[in-house]
């Protein structure tokens, strides 16, 4: 049984229950139960109609739960026959679920968790493992999120930008446990792109595909980080790159530029270079100029300084860097790199060590420490 | 989306405002303190922010490798060690501000006279996995 296929049915099954009048939180629980049941039963007795099977089981679970609930509250006025499935809704139910799970009233962590469960069909345990928190904590995070959106109506279109931000967060969470969140983010974004005709959705999908294509080359067998310039480009996934570039080009042709398209354009230029030295840095600087115009993010200007250093030489990069706030994350690491390129190994080594001290991740800290150690060794010889 | 360690020290932190050693509290004050800590953790589990909480014995043993085929060398405890960890709580929150807010609440745990201890807690971010998108 293909688990991804099973999970791809999650949002539409959930939508059927909601359309039949189940409240979102209870429907979501019932669908989870049905998914667990499917994993147990399908290998021996595969259903003819997978979605129909899930709807039937989930609806039965929902009625059982409501009956148990009602019994607890000593209510006996329940109508529990199965209603006729209503006319097909004009709005896309799956799309409405994306909007609901990324609702602005949710914190980023809650939106990520709820999206993974209600749209992605992951179990609470899988989400907890992927986010490295206890299952009980994740269960509470999800049920709070469901309460937060309980009063939100499912029939209004939301803001696609909020959905994209959540999917981008899921992608950047990386992977641990038995779930690859980056691959899951791609699956969910692809599913969204099939429903929404929006160049930024395409831009995000392209961005994810282009970055995911390089994943095998990003880490050495010992787990250490391999910088872009030193990656074995033969290990990049060319099919994924080709797909990302195609999607991006179609999006850019529509002339409605947004930050994800611009970020994907930078990733595409890297993917396009047969060797690091053949990278078109001049064009990359231009895309960072666009990005700075679109987002005004200091991180973008920091990345731009790196690109300027490659396009116009390290001195130009250092000049661009000098205009930025030195307390920005990774500012010191960029300064170290540009000084190294400029031949000032003593300053570079000192700054690499300082950057390692401030690094936000273990892999980056190890990487920067190794850079400092390498320069210090060179200087002794 | 980011994990923080809230670190409580037996020694090595600046003195709290309500600086009375626990053995001079009343039993009821100790119970109230424990209840506060318990409730705090339970509340964080409810908000989906709790990861782990542990208390440590004050005395430990120092251990190091002593060469092939030899048992490890042990030493200590060293009474003079300046910094002594008492326990920790690990939280998973949306922002550094939230981590600081929670540490502030934890520091308000009641001590002698039922008044907040105003104990200094150390808030340390975890080194995370690097993000997928880097350039």
C-alpha cells in the first residue's frame, strides 16, 4: 500500500465529513482513526474505492464518537443516519483546508502541525518525531490549534500567502524521525499548485524542487556541511532541477514577480552552472536586488553582499557588507568568507572562529570551526 | 519552532531576590513551590510547548578515559566547582521572546513566605538543524 497515496486522500475525505455537518475538530479525529485503520486493514483486503472506504469508516467513527459524547452528556436527541451526500461544492474543499490550517490566528508552530495532520494526513506521533517534541505535547498543540480555528467558516477563500509561508516553514524544518518534511512540503505544495493558479505557488514549488535536488550533495558521509561551491554537482538530482526550472519559467512568464519566484531564480542560476566558477553571479546580484525591493529583508542584503563579492570581487562585497547591521545572523561568517577571498587569512580565521561561536546550528558551527582551523594551519606553514 | 533550555543552578547564578535556602522554608512553602513547578510544566504541555524537565542531584562524579584496557578514572565531587546545575526544562516555542516570558514565569515560583523567589534562570537556545534553504 502506498502511504503517500493514502495520505493524499486525507483532505478530501475530511472535507466530505465537514460538508455533511461534522465540526472540523471531530471530523479530523475521525479521519485520523480511519487512516490508522486503513494502514492496518488494507494490506490484507485492499478496497475497490479507497476514498469511499475512508469516508465510510471515518463517518462511522465520527458518529460513534458523537454518540459516546452524547451518552456522556445524557442527551438522546441524536439523529445518526447517514445524510445524503450534498451537491458537489463550488469551492474546492481541499483548498479551504489549506487556508484553515494556515489561518492567521494560529502561531507558526501550530499552523505547521495542523497542516501536517489535516492536510498531510500524518499521525501525531510522526509530527512529534519530526519536530523533536513528545507526542503528548504535539497532541496538545494540535488540539489547541483545532480549537483556535473552530469558529472559522470553511467557505471563504483565504490568503494564499499565509499558506505559502507555512509550507515554506515545513520545508525548512528538514527531516528527522521517519518522515521527510522537505519531501512532504513538496507534496503539499504540488497538491496546492494543482488547485491554485498563482505564480507565487509555482515559485515556491520551484524553489523547493531546486533546493531538494541538491540535498544529497549538501552533506558529507560524516554528516558535515558541504558548501555550494564544493558540492559534487554530479550528485544533484537533474530531473528535479529540470522540473523546477520549467515551473519557474512558466511562472516568470506571467510577469507577476514575488519573493518565492525571485528566490527560485537564484537557486536556478546555481543549478544551471556546470561548475561553481561558471556561476552567473552578475545575474544573481540582479535577482537579489529584486528580492531586496520585494521584501526589504536584511537577510537578503546579506546574501546580496556575498553575491557582490563573487561578481565584483571581495572588496566590493566587503563594502556592501559594511552598510549592514553587524548583529545580523551570519554577518560574521560572511565577513570571514570575504576576507578569506581577499587574502587576509589572519582576519578571516579570527572571524570564522567568532562566527562559529555564534552559529545557530551544530553543522554550521562545525563547518565554521573547520574553516578557522584550516586557515590557522595554513598560516603556520 | 525553536527549542530552549531553561537552566536552574544550585550555584553559580547571581543571588535571587528572595534568598532564603530551601531548608529554612516551612514544609508548606516547599509543597507550594513543588506544586507551582508541577503546574507550570503541566500548563506548558497543554499549550504544546513542553519538551522535557528534569532535576539533578547536586553531587556527581567526574569521569575520564584512562587508556586502553584500563577502567576509567573517577574523581569528585568537587565542592569548589563554581557552577552547579540543579535542573532544567526544555521548551519548544515560537520565539525567543516567548522563551524569556516563560523563564520569567518560572522564576516567580514561590519560596520563603510564599513570595516569588525571583531566581535567575539561564535561557540557552538549542543548536538546531540547519535550514534547507541557505543562499
